[in-house]
C-alpha cells in the first residue's frame, strides 16, 4: 500500500505545472489565463442573455434556451442584473474523465444565494453517442469563487454536483454562481468525483488553515480512500487519511502543525477507489496557501507565529495558550508536538 501511495504522490507532484485560477474580484470574472485553464482553449465566449433577479424570485434563461436558472422567492435580499456568457469549448478539462457534452455557461456577477437555485442544462446526446459515452451517468460541474460553506474557503477548479438526469437535461441545485457545464463519462469503471473541497481558518490566528473537508462521491459505489496531501511550502508533502463524517459523503482531516510554515502550506485532496481510479482537487497540482487563495489580506497577513515565540499559533490555541503573548506558554513547555502518523 505504501508503495502504491508513493507512486501516486510522485505522479501528482510532477503534474504540478499549471497556474491556479486568478479571479478578478473587482469585475467578478475569471481572467483570460484562468479561462484557458478552465476551458482548455482560448474561447473568448459570446453574450448569451441574462436577466434581472430580485427577492420575489425569477426564471433566467440563456438565449440558446439550453441553460435555465430558477431562483425561488426569498433566495435574495436585493435586485441583481445577471449576465450569461456562453463558451463552446469541447476541451474543458472536467474532472474524473468526464467529457464536456454541453456548452459552458458563465454567470456574472458571482453570487451567493440564501436558498438553493435550480440549474438545468441541455446535453448533446448525439455527441455522447458518437463518442460511445455513458449518457446515463452524465453529471453537472461548476467552478465558483463564491463559497457555499459558511466557514469554509473553496479549493479552486471544476467540482462535481449531485445531478438528476431528465431525458437530455441535467438538473442540479446550487447556492453559488460562476461557471457551469455538463459532462458525460466513458463506459466502464469511473473514478471518484470530488463535489467540493474546503479549507477552514483557525479562529484566533492570523488566517491559518487548520482543517480540510471534502465532499466525495464514488459513482460506481466502490470502496475508496480519501487522502489529504499536505506539507510546508518548499518542503516534503505527506499523505494523511481523511476520515468519513458518519454516513455522509464528507471527509475531513486536520492539517499537521509542522505543515504550517511561514512560507505557506501545500494542500491537495486525492480520492482513490479500489481499482486505482483517482481524482484530485485541485487537479493541476498542490494548492499553495496563502499565495493561491486570491485573497490579498490572507497573502499579506498570514503568520503562523504572530508573537514570535517559536510556537505555532494553532497549537497554542488548541492547547489553551495565548498566541498573542510571547510569554504564553511559559519557558520549558515541550514543542513541537510531533508529526501525526501518515499512511
């Protein structure tokens, strides 16, 4: 098992060669370089309609009538004009081997709703059949820089969504807007689908992530393992098993204190089924926090030892000491606490 995990880690380490997503926060749009990564092409997109939404709820449809959004009453507290941009890229690198079988639709501005909205996308069944894809397992995917988790910050890249297939249409629910598309997998065993991966910042510290949670689905019902790949920036990474939260699809793992280096933290979630089929989030390699967060505050203020006493602030909070006081803990307190046992 250790040999297999090492081979898996090596493959993903050398795959870490693509830029992470750069989000233009002032315009609520992805940059040109980010679109190249997301779409797999230089498709500039074309205007495809839009509409005005307010607290009373509304229905918004793209001009090609293949993309529809139903916003229920009470999902918003304000009036917003949404714009739809359509991308016809057929090379979008959707995760888990899914092939794009719809256009990609971007909704601006990015937005978080109080209630779930319903998204419907028409798929190209003829394309799926011509490529011998498994149309019955088609799924929706999205990219969003707006977080649906109350305290969690979203990892970048395409993520799956729980999807219903109705004839040629996929239907799913979401609380956030950015970019949506549909994909269809090849026949045979499928790798796990990571519906979302989030990192959480430790209260009482200067923007230090201390925990990872991931929503992971195994589409074939196969047994699988979910791992957190983590380590200090510029240093080695290691694999830690993520524990399932009850009978849900959520898995979690704490970040070891030793990974919280002044230069940042390398993070990735990998899911592997019993057949060796694997999926990663981000799919392009490890995420470097805070540099890849896109948040100027985190980038400029991140500090794992705010009072300069040589003790990690998360460890100090966890053990009841004051991370703002160099005299807490008192001299002679043992540290570091030791690296947890990895797989």
